[in-house]
C-alpha cells in the first residue's frame, strides 16, 4: 500500500489498540514518524516491558509487576475493609474519587456462565480463603450496576455471610449534577424508594 | 496511581499517540494487558523497528526503509508524470482512489514562511533538479485546497514553467454525493464558473 512495508506493518500492528481502525492507525504512524520518533521509541520500550513483566498481584489480583502490589503491601491501609471491584480501572476510579483507605480485590471480570466465567475464573476461591482467615470485617461490593454485576454482587454477599463477614454495596440513586427529567426510570424509582430523611 | 508503576509508565507513553488522552491511554493499556498481550508485544517490536529504520526515499521523500522506495524503483511506473503531494497520507489516498501510474514527490509539508518552512524544507531543490533533468513532462500539483496549499501550488507551477514542464492541478468543484444546498460558497462559485458542456 504505502511506499514502506515496515510502515504498513506498523499500521497493521497499531490496530490491536481498542477503537483504532485503519485511518486512525495510519494517522498515528505518520504522526510518530513525522513528529515524535522519540515518543515512539519510548512507547515501544514501555510496551515491551509492560507486556513481559506485568502479572497479577497474588493478593488482590490487580495488575502488578511484583508478587504483592504496593497497595496490598502498604502498612498504611486498613486491613479489615475489603472492596471488591470488577476491573483495575474501577479500582483506580474509587481510589481517585474517594478517601477509601482499605484494601481491594479485583475480580478481573464478572460472573457470566454463558461465557464460561464462573467463581473460579474470578479468583473467588482466593477471596473465600481471605474471608475465612478472619481479617476482614466488611466486604464492600462495588461491582457495576448491570445485570451481570448485580448477580455477581448477590453471589459475593452470600459468600461474605457464609464467612461471617458483613457485606455492603455502593448506594444507588441520582448522580450529582444530573437532571431528574433525564434520569432513567429504574434509577429514579430506586432513588425515590431509598429517600432519606433530611436531618434538622 | 495504579498498583503498578510499569503500567503507569505505559499509560503515560501511550499519550504520545495523537488523539489519545489519559482515559483512552488507560483503556488501551488495560485492553492489551487483559486481552491481547501478543498484539502488544508485536506492536512494541514493529514500533521499535519502524522508528529506527524508516527514513525518507531519496527520490520522492516519502517514508521508506530503503534508499529508493519500491514505488520510485518500479519499472512499471510512467516516469514522465510527477505528482506533488503534501504528505504520505495524500500520496496513499491518490494511489488508492485513482488509476495513476506515474511517480510522486512528497513535500512533507507546505510553504509556511511564518513557521520557517520554505522551499528548502520541502526539498524543492531536489524537485528542481528532477525537473531540470528533463525526464518529467507534466507536474501534477495535488497540494490541499487551503490557503497555504494554494500558495505552494502557485510556487510549484512557476518552478515547473521555469524548467519547461507543464504544470496541472486537480479539478475543483462539487464533491460526488454532496448536496448543492450544503456546499460552501467558494466551491459552488468555482464549480459554476468552471462548468463544462455536456457532450451530446
């Protein structure tokens, strides 16, 4: 296609990135070659290193290049609080938005029997062992408010109760800055039903 | 930020890609780590190789990892036709859309004195030498229909005439599939003025 087979190969390889089609891949390749070769070289090195060295933390299953990630190893975190999330991105979102100082457990997915994702694929045996060890007082379930996320939450709540751990989940309701008129019915019904008294 | 410094570095490095901000970079890194490590490794290798080996063809200035690109070296192309484009992407677009079988010259930019881009930066000495050699019969000027592109086209046309080469440029007019009502005034005026008789 282009005058350079190496360039064609680079464009093809860039398409493995999510949301990048032929046109974007082309634009990215040209941009790097024309204006940012240094950035391209750095990206290549970072990419190779990350793909090779990043595995999963053996405690929380988040991405980590060491056996136990810095967050799990930190003595500053409260070990009796454990927050379960679906993905590393969810963990990061909670970490950035809240003042939460407990630990996390990353499922790396959600229960989805049709796709062959059961408790084992989500490392729930590891979670059960942790709950059985008796360190955890509250299991904060922060799966997504989707059908599969809710099913996973239900399963996790049962697991917690089996081990005498109190399960909790994030509040549902109106998002801040949202307009009532445009909120979906399910959320509005939930927010209405879960209304709380205004303290005087 | 995340549980892995290497991951943070990868996310930072991905931001050198055009149109990729913090959120997209994060999504890309997670996608590669979770679902396509092989693609990530391949991308790293292609990127490193491309950044190191791709230079410019010494005849057409397009990207090439060999001194003379395959297109310039091809005996199947008509050497008396030379098409000047601003970027490699423009060359590729013409190559894919038209049946053009001549050669190309890639400016890798356009005249823009305020940005310090003059004839030398666009390799016009190389182009002048090629025109002086007498092989070229027609210089097809395919710079973009922008103010700077038009100025560059004007300069190129003069250069061609100086060397006794016939300059031509791409037709302006209505784009196929466009609606008259929504065409900008300049284009419409040009299309109206350049109307051609319908052969019987």
